[in-house]
C-alpha cells in the first residue's frame, strides 16, 4: 500500500534529477573541450583579457576594477543571504507542529508519510546550505582578487595576471555552482505539492538552461553573421 502511494515520488523525482544532472555533465564536457561554444567559456576568456588589461594600466583603471568586483560581490552576497534565509524558513517548518503541516499533506498528490515529508525538507535544506557555502567561498576568492588586482607588479612576478585570473575564475566558478544549486532547489520546492510538478519543472528548466548556456549570435544588416555550433566558427560576410 505504501508503494502505491509513493511510486510517483520514486520514479518522477529521481528521473527529473537525472535529466538535470545529465545536462550539466554534458555542459561541463563542452566547457572543457569546446569552451567558446558556451557562455561560461566565453565569459571566462573575456575575464582573463579584462584582468590582463586592468593590471597593465592599473593607475587609470583601478577604480573601475574595484567597482566591477564590488558589484559581483554584492550579487553573491544577495544569493548567500537568500539561501540562508530559506534554510531558516525550512528549519522553522521542520520544527513546526503536525497541525501546521497537515493541510499541505492532505493537498498534495503522492506520498506524504513521515519519512517522505522529512526527506523533502532535509533535501531542500541541504541544497540551500551547499548553495550558501558556494556563494560565501566565491565572495572569499573575489575579495582576494579585489586586493591583488591593484597590487604593484614585482620583479619576481608572484602576483601575475595569470594568478589573479585563476583566483577570479575560482570565484566565478563557485558562484555558478551556487546559482545552479539554488535553481535545482526550485523544482524540489514544488515536491512539497507533489512529484509531478517536480518532473515538469525539471523538464522545463533544461531547455531554458540550454538557451542561457550556449552561444548563438547572429548580426544582420550589413554586419557579420557569427555562429558557434559544434565547436566550429562560421563567418559570413555581408
């Protein structure tokens, strides 16, 4: 009888999670092997060029560097704050009385036994906690870049543009992981109301991620048409 109540949770929720994980594994493979076909790889290349240019002409562009990094830190701080606030809210729901959660349990379609309910809230809590951890580590690395990017060049070359770029990429990489964990928690948040919504949300998010993660630019009206597809660059003069 318990299997009849929870078979949708057992099938749909892991299936949606596997689809999302499969997409991100494929995205990671693309970033490693064909970085310029992805937004992540293209932006990383642009940030390396930006660091080199800022450190080459630091006297004129030091304020620009600090303001740009400050805006990035503010964004990561906002996401970290949101994640920890959601953790606090979930902790309050978990510790609430049975009468508070009873209306939700009666309204959802799927299993709502004590084990499943605990699994839902604990899974969400862990994901938001890991998102908070990634964003705080991201802030740490970007704060280091904020100091080192204005560091005078020394003869030993210890604080080189390559070293600063590596720290910046670690910060942005952790920020990306934290954001993706936060996004993955949104479908699981719908798990409170049933497993069907979780699966539909995962299926909807994958095409959205694809459009946000891969480069496809077309410029017309006398310009140059540029398309990145399968790692090849095609230029068409007009």
